[in-house]
């Protein structure tokens, strides 16, 4: 579902089982730069926010976490915010290759969540959502369910706010392109400890 004049934003959020310098989440920390590199090679990737004080892209505003962080009693979480051409491109990246390996092991690194792990939403092309918008849309998804304000792969919406269908054939084609572009990254990731 390509949407002329729009990009698909994804904000995801989780809480690690321990601090980022612990052995418990070492597998995540080792994979994170390779996930970012794989995203940048993926068909349909537009851009991602960086983090203040961390080498890489510029941050799209101050880092803000959803209320689930304080409700859980933690001071820091893990999150990302990026833009994609369409839902098929994002889905192909999410469920194949380097990122799929991270998803397979996420249960080792993250606490069990009572909230959705991510929210998808459309923005006009050229506009960068900030961290506060991503966190708020995730909270709204949790409070009110999928809708034009924020949705999931299971219940997608188009930029006009109408329920949409995912083009599975296109997603499969993009998944193949994604795997081909990741080659050595995937080989390296598969050798990493969990």
C-alpha cells in the first residue's frame, strides 16, 4: 500500500530485563548497530531518528518514553522511531533477515509487555515525527485500539484513515530483496551470542 505524499512511521518501545551494560542484554546491544545498518539497506527505508549524544543520525527531538515505563518502575527503556515508504517495506524488513533474528531472541532481553510493542502511523512526506508523538500514539493504541491515529500490522489503515489490506505478494518480493541486501550482516548476526 504505497501512499503518495505520505510515509509510514513506526515507533517501538520495550523495557530490558537489565541495564544495557549487563550480560543479560548483550545480545541485543551487539545486534542493534547491525539492525540499523540492515534497515538502511532495506527497500523502502526513508530515515530514522538518532539519539542525543550518540553517534549517528540527528535525534528527532528529546527522547520521551510512554507512561508504561514509569508504571513498570523503570527509568529507561529501548525505543526506535523511523519512516518507511509503505507498510509492505516495513513488514518485509521486520520479519526477515537481521531484524527477524532479533525478534526471535527478544524474549531473552525484554520484560513481558502488557502494551503493544509498536505503533504505526502515517505522516506527510517530509515531516519527521518526534519521540513525544511516537510515545503518545503508542499510549493511544493501547488505550483505544487500532485506528487511523495508530495501528498495527494486523489492523492496518491507509493515510485517509480507512482500513487497508497489505499486499502480501509485494511484501514477499521485498523480503527477498531485503535478504539479498543484508548478506554479510546476517551472517555476522547469526554468529552472535544471545
